[in-house]
C-alpha cells in the first residue's frame, strides 16, 4: 500500500500515457479469474447492505412507534433522509475507490489525510463492524429459521456454528467462488422484494388484513426523529465494503468497483424507499413475533406461496450477509499487516487470491462471539453499526482533506458533499452510541481504543525488531569462521549414518553426542559396543543425565563449546511412509529442538530421513 496515495487512476485502467504513446496492455494475470466482476462484487460484497432491507426500515418504525400514528407518519421522510445519506456515501466511496485503489476504505483515507491515530481508529471500527456483521447475520438467519421451525430452537448455537463453517469453507475456495455461489440467492431476494414493492404500490387495499396493534399516542420531537434516523442508518452498513476490497476485482479494478458501488446504492435506495412507502400506505406497525417486512409482504402478496418464498429468501440472505465481512476484512487485515500493525501472516495470500489467515481468524472470533451470546441476535444487535458510523465519519472527513489538497475541477462541490456526509454520520454516531450505550454500546466504546492500543503494540514490536536487525542499514561484509556440528545420536543405524554424512558436509568439526542415563548401564554398554564396531571416525561425547533430562546435558555441552565459533545442532528424524505413522515417533527431536533454541545461540537443523518402501 502506498504511503500517501494520491493517484486517481488505476495502473490497470486505460488512460493517457507520457509522450502520447499507445498504452501497452499488461500481460493477463492468471489469478484474475479468481477475482470479481460487477455482478460478483454485488453478491460477494453487498449482501450485508442488501440484507439490511430486512431490519433497517423496521428499526425506524420501532423508534417512531413510540409516538403512535403521528410518529409513524414520518417513516417515509426519515427513510428518505437515510436514502439521501446513502447517496452521499456512495458518491464519496466512489471517490475513495479512485483515490485509494489498494483498498482499505476509511483506513486508507485516514492514513493519507488524517494521520496515524485516526487511521487506526478507522481500522479498529471496521474490524469491529466486520466481526459483528458475521455474528449478527448468522444469528439473524438462524433466528428466522427457528421462527419457522420452533423445534430447532434448542439447537440455535449449533445451527449458527454450522452456517458459519459453511460460509467459511466457501470463502476459503476464493472470493470469486463465493460470489458465484451467492449470486442466485442475492438475485432471488432482490427480485422478491421488488415484486413486493411493485405489487404493493398498485394495490388499492392490502391483500390480507393487517395485524391488530395497540395504538399509542405520543409527541414527535427532534430527538425522536434523530433516534429514528440513527437507528435506520443500520441499513447503510456494508456500503463501505466495496471500497475496502478494490484489489479483489478484475481489471480494470477501479471501474468495476465504482460500478458495483453505484449499483449497490441504486438497488438499496429503491428497496428502502419502496418498503417505507408501503409501510406508510398500509399503516404497518410493530407487532410481536412478526417482522415489519413480513407484514408488508403479507399486505402486498397475501399469505400464500409468494409470502413464504419472500420469507425463505430473506432468511437465506440474512445468513449469507456474513459474506461481506469475509470479502472485506481479510483485505483490510492485509493492509494493516503490510503497515506492520498486524502480524505479517495476515498479508500472506494463498491460491485463488485468498487471504486464508484473515478468513480463519474472522471465523474463529465470530464463533466465539456467537458462543458467548448463545446465538441470540437481540444480544448482538445493540452493538452493531456503531463501528461502521465511526468509519464513515473518518472517511468523509478524510475526503474533505483530500479535496482541499487536490483541487480538481468541481472540488468545492465535492468538499461540500463530503462535509455534509461527515456531519450527518457524526450525528448518527453520537446519537446511536448514546441510545445504545446501556444496551452494550459501551463494549464498542471500550473495544475501539483497546484495538488501537493492540495495533500500536504490534507496530512497536516490529519497529524494535527492525532496529535490532539493522533494517535500512548496510551491514558489514559477511565473513566465515570455524564451525562445530553437534549430532545427537541414540543408536547405530542408517539414520545415524545419514546424519553424520550431512554433518561432515556442513562443518569443520563434527561431534556425535549420546545422552547417558545412569540407571540404564546395559543399554549404554550395548551402544558403546555397536559404535566401536562401526568406527565412523567421528568423536563421540557421552553426556550424563542423572535426572533423565534429555535437553539440559546437551545445552551445557554446547555452552562449553560455543565461544568463538558457530555451533550447529543437526537433529535427524525419520519421515514415515504413511501419515498415521508419525504418531509412532518418539519426539526426541522436538525436545532437543526446544531446549537448544531456548537456552543457547546454536543453530538447529532438523533433517528428515524418508523411510521408503522396499519396492522403491
């Protein structure tokens, strides 16, 4: 990742080249087929946002219902405000994609424009949101399933873990594979909700009588509307995922990611406004045991096969919405690892463009959260979305700084849009945290600084290692010296012969050592006789071990021989023909390895001696 990305063109994009020369097409990337298209990006990275249609409008209604019919009359205006903020965010993140094509979203923006600590807060917020998105989505999907089949309720946690394992397995095969697997459920869900909206809008009356709900009377105030707006903004979670995962797209990456972001914003905006319109038209109110989307579907399509088809598609998509995190968090973890804020293992990429360690750690942490929460969605929901609002605010603020530094044509308008977005998301962050603080929001307030502290500790550790390794400093010329190779032996065999042959090729002096136990004199006499009969012309040192400690006598021997020269300890071990036969090894090599590495500066070499079958 670049230190201060300012380019607005992807190197893979066609564009003007110096001297007017025709652009030279880069050689095809063999891994590109494992990356995302626009449709693949929608199904792999947008499920979180799509699924929010099921709970975003309901969150608005639940707050406004406190003021009765007067409050519910503001459902459409509040949703329209959320849709307007969605438009601002889509516009902003399209610019983020162009300016920061290495991915990372809010983290990349903050790193370049707001400084180190702001970028780490953004990264921590994204990490929290991604992890909670997996837990909430899986729990919500299983909750919908157990609502339809109550006999499965006692197995809620087990079902959550099964769903999580399935999604993890799909993602370990690559983000493009997961996109293809989830494309059909995404299309079915979007088509089903569009059908509900279209049929509901042309109906003069509900297809089925609405549920009876007790009416309430209250006052509609600014605070209530702000709370409704903040709660409904949960529908915007996932909008940032595409900007976080730009490297996962096929070339031209910027263009494909921007088109995907625009398509997501358009689809999500239409669905949110359509559902809100039907809520107002059919006077839908919260009801115990029935979701708002289910009531809207019932009013638009009736209580027949179409109703159940929409419910099933919603259940599936809620469970699969966790896939957004599996597409975004591993890329973010790779950037953090590249910047030395996470262990470097998170930057390793396996076949099929998979950041395997990021996927596995995300699955493990999400599983732990599901176990702690007992698979209960309502326990997790109060924690959800706070982190992403923090990321939104930081990203918008960073883009304001970006346009002020790069005054491209139309920069004033872009600054105004991003500043408005930063203000709205900051308000949503404060209101949401205040409203949900007692219900678990305090956990997020504590988790974010702890994560930032963890990032800083990792970075400091890598910096300390770099100083001790002299990174960035030209070292003195290498020079040779005398060396000693110590070969632990236990018996006279082909394994001992191969170990000594290898040792003679490595060092100036070779010493075979045998640890002697005082209570086994017969064994020692037998070994001495075999060694003298073999006569390998290698010095043999016998080390007493009165406490039957295999490692300590060897450590003391090495310390006595180490000053002024390099000592190698060559540990020879058999490599059985069959995998299960590894259980039969005596593990002496592991004991010696651990003792020597921990207590000396000797270099340990572990040599594998393959046991081939006689036919070979």
